[in-house]
C-alpha cells in the first residue's frame, strides 16, 4: 500500500541583528518571523529566560500550541463522527522543560486541559453524553494526533468534566 506523504515549508527570517549583529551574546535580538505562503507572519523569539521578547512566540510555546491544536482537531473530527455535537472547545495547555547544567534542554511533558461544551446530553442512539464518552474521544484523538505521535515526551490529558450548552 502506498504511503501518503505531506510536506510543510516555513520560511524563517531573523530580524534581530541590530547594529552589532552577534558580536556578543547580548548584542543581538532573538526576534524573527515565520512565514508560509499567504499565511500571516508569526512573530517569533526565544524564551524570555534566554533574552527573548515575552510578547512574541517562542519555539517552546509553539510546541505546546501544536500539540493542543492537533489534539483539538482530531477530537472535533472524532466527536462529529460519533454524533457528539461540540459547540465549544478551549484548552489551557502547559509544558514543562528541563534545562541541564550544560545548557541542554528538553521537554519532559505537556499537559492538555481541554474544556468541551456539548449541545445535547444524549446521542442519536439514546446513549448519554458522559465524561466517559468524551474521555474515549480524547484517548482516540491522542492516538491519531500526528504531532503527539512524533514527540519523545509524555503528553497527558486532564479534561475538565463535560459542560452542556445553556439554551
């Protein structure tokens, strides 16, 4: 069976050279821009702990965000297929990174905390929409998420109990 391959291209332009460039560790800015096709530019920087601008996106922010996005998109797909009508979704995702003495670092885990709002309390087959039903959808979304399948650290899920749309 043939494998489907998808490719992604991102252009990165460093905008933090200033007058002195990298003549010293403190002489240059960490600001940069990510672009891809006609998409809006994404202002990037390093983590503020490494002289980055806290108003811009760091690579670490983007890793946590990519995991949250991927999970949500798979969850919504699987919910639609299961007949669960989701009308609200938010996530308060967080990641933990360990920095070692030599300055090397790596993520140790990311925790997703999705909050799902559902329109109806009962599925078409009469089964109630419960935290268990949503937990199964979260589990399956995690199994399908391309980004979560590509990282070498734990991605945990701590979903908030299901909420139903107020009419």
